[in-house]
């Protein structure tokens, strides 16, 4: 993978809160002989913060 850039935006519509993630990736693979695989797979994990009262 050559480059990864992540932008996140938070929106609120009424009582609902939305989190939007934009993930920009570029992958390049070169080979002289054999097989090459360039993958743009992404693992995203979103956890909600626990609030204390």
C-alpha cells in the first residue's frame, strides 16, 4: 500500500448522530515474474465511548 488518508465527519440530525468515514487508498504491485496482488482491503472498528454518570 502506498498511501492511506482517512477523513471523518460527524453529523447530527434530530436525535440521531452519524459518523461518516471516507477512506482513500492506493495500492500498487509490480513483478517481473510470477503473480502480484494489490489489495485495497480495509478493516474499520468503531467503538462507542462509555459515559460515566
